[in-house]
């Protein structure tokens, strides 16, 4: 009988364990299901769907070159699978494990129940360092590192023919202008990886925090990793090969930058593991004591101003406008926009999280929701970091080029007042006219937030904190390296996560 290979967030044929297994059967049907209900969710968007469309076209062309095809169907997953079962009579379904949002988790549970009820064997295989049914974090890093060190799985040279017709790829999402969005498809992923490892990545360590330089110095692989046009193992091993090339060479930045990049690849799996271990963290504070700290019903005027880049805080507004136009921000700016929303504006992460998710082309639920909570101070194990958007503008955009590009209303403001236009003696010509007055006093808002959050931390349930540490905290030694294959000891103590949204690769 035919084996159905269900593609989800793994749009490639290279280093593809599920394809390798399914291809052992003489009859193989590769399928991708476009699910309208998923694309109607508040954390999905047209820019993400456009990236998906391009990646599907690329994957379909690849299958056709191998003598097969990628059969695309649109509808509810169970309805599509049941229709295929009636049409071709398959009894084996193969896919990769998916760490997605709550909707895909519920869908997979429904598919599992359907498969059991109809005698269909469903085999799911890992495709990253995320481990299913993990009991605790002791030894996790060793499992993750062993996975990415294994040999890659070769792509097939040919595949059995597929005579089943494919539906056209539908257009499901409303228009989502994103003029500088990254294109999808594996060729783009490989080009990015090659360019990063041979040219752009040399200044990665020093430039990643800059909103201008980071756009080129970062790998920009995050949307491709999110949809699986390239694997984490491919990137880790290609980076390791480049590290061997530069080892012992001139002190030109490459060694440090590549080491930092490998660290962030590991952090990526670490944060995805959090959602795998506790799916409820998408909707509930990781540390339960923080429920109710902020109002669930947001101040809509503040939320709208923040989302549209109209808060009157120039650097923050520039970041939000840049994100809307490009679908990407570097790691420090992601941390800052969440921090300001959560502390200065006192907005709950469940109000701001969907807005950011829609704007990120590289939206990865495991990273996104873990980091929304971390930067909002609701994990109970991370030190709250209240970013000052004025200071961040001065530090990360010292020439003002980034701010001026995205906030052209401030063209006449002198450089020394660019991040604080209200202190300029000509402010009356701009503020409240072409650019809004600041909606908060930054210093006072930070003071109030600091009093609230640290007051809460002094009174939380210690047992709940220990639960979070046991289940989610990274195991690191005093040098900051992951501790492998053992429980922490005094000489290798457990540290709560210290990362700062270091995942925008």
C-alpha cells in the first residue's frame, strides 16, 4: 500500500529523516495540506503565507525533477487525509514532529486519534534538537548536541512517480504589505548560509546588536529554519566546517563570530524545547504567580500606538516601522520593543504577542512565546530587563541613520535631540502635528514598572520557581557553556537563562 509523507514545517528533501523512511516503501505520496483555519489565526499573516507559497513552489519543482510530485490539498487535515485514504488506501502516515502553536498541537492530537481509529500507522520523527516527552532538563544539551552531530541524510536521486493531481496553491490571507520581506525557497536559504559563512558573518559578534549593521551581519536564516527549507543540523555542521577553516588564523573576527553563532543555534533549540515541554506557555504565564500582574484587557490606545510605531519615542517607533516593512528585527531590538510594551506601557504579553507574531516572517512559536514571557518578566527565573528606548537609540543608532530612515517626520530635529525631540526648542513645529507627543514619561513609567515587578518577585512561591527551573532552565557551567549529560553539581551549577532574544539568526 501507499505511504503518505505529510510535509509541515520541513519544506525540503535534504537531510529529511521522514522522507528517507517513507521512500523505503515502493509507493510514496508526498502531500502538503494548506489549512485555511490555521491561516485565520491571530498569529499568522500574509507575509508568512507568501513565504510559504514560494517555498512550496520550490519544493514542488524539486519533486518533479525527481520524477514525482508534491500533492497540495486545501482543507482540514483530517478531511484531506480521509479523502486520500478512500482514494488510494494508504495505511502508513509519516511526518516530522512539529513544535508549533496551540492550534497545530490540537490538530495533531486530532490526527492521531483519527489514525488510531482507522488503522493508520502514524510515524513521527525528530528533525531538530527538540526532544519529545522530556522529563527534565538534566542531560538535554547532550541529546541535542548528539543530534546535530549525526551525519546528514542524503537527498534521494529519484522517487517513484506520482499520478495524483495537485491542487493549485490558494491565496488565503489578506494583503500584507511587506516590501522588503525575505523570499522563500531552499536556494535562498543556501545562498544566505554561504554568504554568511564566507563574507557577511565576519562582524556578526560586534554588529548583531545594530539595527542597521545587523540586517547584513546576521545570517537571516531564521524564516528558513522556521519552515524547514534548511535544517538546524545543516547549519551547525556547515558552521563547524568553517570554524575549522579559520582556527588558528588571523584575529579578524571570524572565530568569535562563528562561536557566537553556534551558541545562538543552540539557544534556538533550547527555547523551542520550552514550548514542547509546556504547550500552555503560549496562553499562560510560565510562572503562575504572575497571572493577573497586568490587565488582560489592554489599553487599546497604547497598544495601537506601539504596534503602528506612533508612540512618540523615536527609536522604538523606528523599530516597529522597520519590522512592519521588512518582517525582521535583530535580537536586541526585538527584546527592546517587547520590554517597552511590557514595562513602560504595562501591556500583557498576550496582547502584544500576536501582533509581533504576525509581523515576523520568521515566526517560530516555540521561540516567540518563550521570549515574549522572558522579556515581559513572567518566567520567574530571568532577571527583568527594562530597556530604556532613549538610551538604546543613542547606543545602537549613534548616527541616527536608522531612526531618520523610518521616522522621516523628524528630519528637521538636530542630532543631539533626535531621540528626545521634546527637549528641542523647535519641538512645537513637529510634536502633535506631524509626529506624536510621547505617550509616556519614560523614566516615570520605568520606575513604576520596576516597583511592581520587583515587588512581585519578592513574594512569589519558591516551590513554583523551582518547578520552572527544573523543567525549563538551561544547564550551564560558570563559563556559560551548556552542561551535558549530568545533573548540575556545585562546580557546575545551574543558571537560569541569561540570553537576550539571541535567536534572530
